[in-house]
């Protein structure tokens, strides 16, 4: 074992003792970042090339600073995104939401599907859809100026139309024409602040996390926005907490112009996102 791998083993134990959920992965990812190699290449780093700044990075992660803030990058589906303070770090759970949306759009008999991403944050969802549905026209909106700066960096050079604004009043020019509305909105109840992981609670912007006493305020607003934007037969997909399974589909009521509202499980078989179709008159 070379020096770096021995240090990684020690770092992993330190991170585990600090309560970091994935200590070995994070220790290796930090080592790869500091030494400018891939995780699978750590064994090739010569002892003489060990960089002591590794322990500075480990100490930051030990203090529960998000891994992605330390490295400045987050991986989402096939993307590498720039992230940091002021923007919500995209989570693996959201990849399943996007996967469902991609399948739904591909199943539509639409040559150039029109897609809107509400509360885009880093731009992860919008960029993934633009990349994986090449003929799509993707629009995204973000309210926070700080998050918008990160999104601008990420969508630069892409075809995503990024705008600043409130998701609840965005894109009036698209009313009645959108094929799919997607969102990973804030959905944590204010009453659960103390139970949120330190990485999110202390580092993700509150605007991206909390939404009223039951966590559903923004989702209720997005229901109205989605109905305004979608064409008849268009689809909405919206992420929520697994504890909100069963609650969110009831927001998309038949008497409000919706059909086929349903929850869907994530990879751990927990209800994680709701979909609904705008009813045809």
C-alpha cells in the first residue's frame, strides 16, 4: 500500500467517526481531487507526491462541509456541474425523477418537446433533459441570484433558456404549450429543521429546502403553475420527501383539471415523486 492509500484509510475512519454517511467514498474522492487523479488511480500516486493539503480537505469534510463544496463539482447523471455556497447540491435521488421524465417525453408523439424546469438551482435537471432529449426545447427558472450564478456557469454553451424569476409566475409566454413541467422544489417542513443533515441544513440555501409548516407550500403553487403552462395531455413530475408520499398526489385533483396523479418509488422503493397529466377537455 502506498502512502496515499494509507492516509485515505485513516481519513475514512475519521470521517466515519464524524458521522459522514459515505466515509470511504468521500475520503477517496477528496484524495483524487487534491492530487488531480481519478479515484481508480490513487494507487499510482508516488509517496513523494503526497500533498499534505489532503488533510485540510478532510478536516473540512469532517466538519460536515459538503463534499461538493470542497471539490467544487457535483456529478448528476452524465453531467459534471459546478457547485458551491449559495446553490443546492443536486442529489442522486433526483436522477430517478429525471429518468422518469425522459422516458415520458420520449414516449410523446412530439418532434421537439417543450420542457420547463421550475426551481432549477444548479441547472442539473434542465441540462440533463437537454442533453438526453436532444430535440427538446428546455426552459429553466431560478429565483435566487446566488444560485442563478452557478446555473449560468453550468448552462453556458447549452441550449437551455435560463431566466431569473419566481417559479409561480414564470414563463407566461409559454402558457398552454408546454409538454412537460418538472421540478425539485423546496419541500422540507419548517418544523423538521433540527432533523436535517448538517450538510444541507448548514450549507444549502434555506430557499431551496424549506416550504411552510408541512413543506408543501411551494408544491401547491407549482400545481397551479404547471396547469397554466401545460398543454392538454401534458405531464408534470415533481419531487417530494418520502414522508410526503400519498399527500402530494392529492394536490393534483381531478376537479382542478388533472388526471392519473400518482406517486412513484425511488431506488429504495420509497415514494419520492409525483406525476400527473393535465386533463383533456
